[in-house]
């Protein structure tokens, strides 16, 4: 069977920890979208591993697959594999031949376009990893697929077509002088070598066939989404989105498994007990702000809000895994969760960072929005409308700091009563049961109610 893990907010919900927890019972962990824009931290035997491309399950001896919906930067891939090997691990990684390749020119173009947009304060705040430009080339039918790296003639032909186009775009349209990132010969040599390594290490697969064969053999497959619902290119707040589908539909198109297979399994929505955001775009429940990212924020949102935002940011270590940027912080947005659950058909929820909010007098959650005098229970379809939404909050009693490791040991009933009230409110509103509650960074610091495999 499959278990699909989907971020229900804006990314950084703590998916890695849940994948790690439930992944124990999985034989294969596959990513279906995104690339090295996805930071995940896994704590294993006291050691911390920060990964951006390799699926986290690979640290624990599972087969890690990068599905066809992913965009793969081979430099990052081999860097991560080599670093894990240096630390004594031997990850088994397979890469879909149909996945697309991120080249250095994609990263350069990502940076240039963000610079151009920033002149009018329109930048997305991307991770700068070349994700958007690579998916653009995929959709424009001028991309290079991982399988092409193994065929010298095809690789050269594709590069000879696309690289001059990209150079002209950078230099003639965007007016920026570029360098060896746009040199066909240099790219060919380096990427041909990656192709050889992928072949020599037997890493290449037809993802759909590989995964369905494993399922037919009775194995468990976890489908690991990166980013989150509200930065999904279709269901998110366009244009402040990533360029792929983190929602559950992406698990089908991005692996080659059909909706019958994915829908026959479980789909778990990962929720952070509050909300964070990296980069620009609306965030109706935001507390204070981050200069440069929060639209219109001038560094002063009032003492109380600044204090709360700083408290949560520090307690939750809310700094980007990939970029190190401080994350924007706000209260839980329940209309967002209703939207996420509908799009992905959640069968269970995992709510993380419940410990982070401990010690606050009160905790709030946006129950609905008001837009043009009307109450909305879910996200409006345009980003501009979402930016105009006024949240209506429910206020809950805060919960005390307790021995969270002990709570994790004892189970759900050991959670402070106030925290349970908050969690039950969320579960009722979204109409999905809570499978797990994260009360600390390690996977043992999780209250487990259901095991989906
Ligand atoms: P890109 O994916 O680098 O193109 O960035 C597009 C948007 O998605 C930006 O707002 C990023 O901050 C956001 N984003 C991309 N990856 C992540 C992630 O792993 N966590 C949170 N936000 C992300």
C-alpha cells in the first residue's frame, strides 16, 4: 500500500519527521515533486542530518526514489550521497529517467528574474535553486531529462538547442552578462559524467514500473511530498508558489502510480500548530513580519505582536533549512486547512510543534475570514482576495511547558488538556482524525495515535 505525506500549509510543517516516523514500516520512500528547494532535517541516533534532495527515509536504510515529477540537480544529489557515505551511511537511491535536470543556468536565471522582479517589489522569494526555470523548460519541451544524461548524442543535441536560447534570454532580454554556466561544452562534460555515475551505480529507474512492482510484491511505499498546499502551482497563492504540485494529485503524476493506487492508501496532511511562511505573499494570520518578505512591513507591528512572533520563531527554530532565512510567523489558519484537506483528501492529520506554543497565555486560530462583508470558511481563489481577507480568530487557553518526552511515551491523554482542546477543534473543523502529535524535534518526541501502514 501507499501512504502519501502532504504539507497542508506553506511548507516547513515538519513533514520530514513524520516521514521518518511512519517510514519505519515503509520499504520505499519516494519523492514526487520539487528538488533541492526542500529542506528536511532528520535526527537519527543523536546525529542531525540536513537534506534537500535525498528522501529522508534513505537515512534509515529504505530505498529512496526521486520520481519523474522531481527536478534533480545532480551536483546536489551526489554531494548529499557522498556526505552521507562519509558519515558512515550507505543510502540506496533511485532516480526516475523521466525526472528533469536542473542545470547551473537554471539557477542563474532564477536569480536574475528575482532581481528584475524585486525592482518593483514583485519577487517571489524563491530558494534560488533554479526550480521554476527548470519546470518552465519541462513544460516548454526544451528540458533535459535524467535519462538523457546517459546518451551522449541526445545530451549534446538538447544542450546545443537550449543553452544559446537561455544565453540570449539572459543577455539580450534581461541584460545580464553570463559565464560558464551557459557554456555547452563545459556543461556537456560535467553532466555526461553524472550520467555515467548514475548508470554505474545502477540508480536509474522507470519510477512508475519500479514502484508498482514493489507494491505488487507486497511492499509499503511512502510518497513524500515537499513544500505545501498553499505553494502548489495550481492550488496555492499564485504567483507566490513553487512550480510543482505538492498536493496529493502530484503523487500520481510525479511517480507514475495511478489515482486508484494512491487513493487506496492513506493521505496524511501535515500541519504545524501555527503558521510559517518563507518568502513573499499574503499571510492573513501573520504576527509582526520579516523585513523584505512581508509585503508592506516596516519593522514595527507593535510590541505585543513583535514579542509573540519572536517567541515562536525562537522556540520553534523557525529559520529556513535551505536558506537560513528567518521565517514569517503567524497563528494557525483553519480556512487554509479546510482547503488543503479537500484538495488532497486527507485521511489523517499529524500536528507538529505543539510544544513550541507551550508557555503562551493564549493561543489563537483563524476560524474564518471576512471578505467584502462575507464570511469565508475556505481560501478564496485569487491571491489578491486572500490578501484582503480579515481573519476571525478563536482564542484558546494556552498550555504549560511539560516533560514532552514523557508525554510522547504515555500517549495522547497525557497531553495538557488545553492542548487537546485545541487539537480536537482542528480535527473537528477539518473533519479528519489526528494520527500523530509532534512535541519535539526527534521522532521519539511524537505522540502516535495511528500507524497508517
Ligand atoms: P522555489 O521553489 O525555490 O521556486 O520558491 C518558490 C516559493 O516556494 C518561495 O516562496 C519559496 O520560499 C517557497 N518554498 C520553496 N521550497 C520551500 C520549502 O521547502 N519550504 C517552504 N517554502 C518553500
